[in-house]
C-alpha cells in the first residue's frame, strides 16, 4: 500500500469519526438519547474500528499519526463553543472525564506494546469496546445497587454484566488467537474477567479507558503461559492483597475504593518489573499516605490522583524504553525516588534531620536496586550525581514553597520528579557520546 493511500485512510478515519459523532448527535436529538448512550455509541464505533488497525495499515507510522490527529480533534472539541455541538456526544455527561483522550492514548499504547501479537492487542481493545459499553448501559438502565467511585456511582448490575461479557470475550480470543489447552484457557479467561472487572469497577474520570486495556495487556503478556498452579497462586495472592489493603487502608485514612486501586496499581507494577524495582514505586504510595495524614492538601481525591500519576509514568517509562531500545527501568526508579522524597518532605514539614534520614534511605534503596538488576538495565550507570539531584529538587521545592503544594500536589510533584530523569535519559540516548558511560546492552 502506498504512502499516499495510507495517509488518505488515516485522515479519512478522523473524518469518519467526526461523521459518526454527527450521526449520533442527530439521533440523540430525534430520539432523546441520553448523554451516556451517545458517549458509548461513539465509544463502541471507535473501538470496533480500532480493532482493524493492525490489518488495515501495513506500516505502523500511520497508526501513530492517526492517534495524534485524533487527540488534536478531541482537544478541539473541548473548546466551549464546539462542546455544545458535536462535542456533546463525548462531553455531555455531568461528571469530569478524560475518557476520550485516554481511549485514543490506550489504543496507541496497546498497538505499540503488543508488537504484532494479535492476542495482546485484540483482547484488551475488545473488552474496552464491548464489555465496558455493555456495563455502562446496563448500569444506567437497570442499576439499583450502587457503590461510590470518587464523586459518582457505579452499579453492581453493571459490574456483573462487565464480568460476563469479558469472560466470553476472553474465552473466544484465547481459543482463536492462542494454542493454549482448554483448562488453561478457562482459568486464564476467569482471571482476565476478574482482574478486568476490578480495574473497571474502581476506575474514575474515564481512567478505565487507559487502566483496563493496558492492565489486561500487561497481565496477558506476563501470565498467558503460566501454569494452572501459578494462576491459582496468583489469584490467591491478589485476593489476600485486597483484604490486607482494606484493613491497612482504614488505619491510614484510605477509602475502600482507594485501597482497591492501590492493590491494582501495585499488581500492575509487579507484573512488569522485578520485585526490587517495585520497592520505590510502593514507597510513593506509602509516603503519599504519610503526607496526607501529616499535612493534608486541598485536593478532594488526592489518594486516587497518586495512583493515576504512578500508573501514567510507569506506562510512560515502559513505552519509552521499548521505543528507544534502551532499558528505562533505572530512570523509572529515579522518578519514583524523587516523588517519594517530595511527599516525605511535605510530611516532615521541614524537619532537617528527618529529611536527611529519608533521603539517605531512598538513596540507599535506589543504589541497592541497581546492584540487583541485570547489566542491560544499568547501561547508564553510575548515576549517583543524578540521583542526588533527583532527591534535592523536590525536597528544596517543598521546603522553599510549601504553600505551592497545597493544591494539585500530586501533579506538581510528579512533574518535578520526572524533569531530570526524562531529560537525562533522552540526552543519553539521543545526545553526544560523552553522556554515555559505556556501550551498554539494549533492552
């Protein structure tokens, strides 16, 4: 297929999406469709089209260009003057949501991270497209038993529908796209349905459009070849973690929802990194809870925001490392270390001896992690100077301007924690040779 034809299909796809939104809007005006129904109709149409992308384009770059153009279009439709027209099909719901952006981003990331593996792409996108829409429509139409998620509610009925549809999708995809034996297919499908249902039930502000497909992709990539015994042990561990976090969460002021989300977040982290590389991300959650108890901020759902932050920069480092071919797990650890330091400083309220102790502990944990990691992850070492700067920048900022972090605390500290690691990583990979300590291996 020629480059010109692929470009035409890509731009035509965006035009088709806008056309779909126009048709849905017209149907809504004629038939009185609710905002949720309009949004889900667009969601289903977009998702079904996304399933065809690996076979529609012989090259990968038109898909990424299509995602970028779609994101621009979604941003334009959030302009107030336009949001009252076509934009109402996506933004007419009362709750605050980033679902349209996150859907496009998750399709792009799943396309990239699946690396041509049909199962890893099709199953997550199919679940996001069909199970999520069925659950939302069943919940809004028939839901009577509700549970709170942030400032809104979800229904038990919708959650049950999600589990059943996901189970069926998983069985069909595993039968058609893998050569696993029947008992493994049933066990893995049940795990996929249970894990996906928990992720969907606990997501907020449209984050299920990101967490759900990427969570399922990671789960399948790591556990699709696991034995029945390993899957059973994993299910038991996951259940124990949920029960344990619920008990601990009450003692540190976490809601039941936040405790469940913390379990999901750590489960995903442990699925993609070795145990030693999950210590610093886990400390991000711990120090955030500590800071929230000692020095609360004005953000109403900071305990959920920190999980979103951790998930986004975790997936971001994973995608960046895969894109460049240079393992990014060490820089991921630097980001988590800096973020944990920022929260610890806020919790300690400028207590200098305490700051020095926490900084030394975090630096020591980061150094120990490097020692346990294989050579392909340590290609940029030694990074002692960068590590000290990653500790110092959020610490100095939190001490010098504590009031600055009374609102949007998670967002501001996350940006500070990412600045130096991302900058150095990009410079080391794409910059002059003197930034490279030695020729390391690729991931």
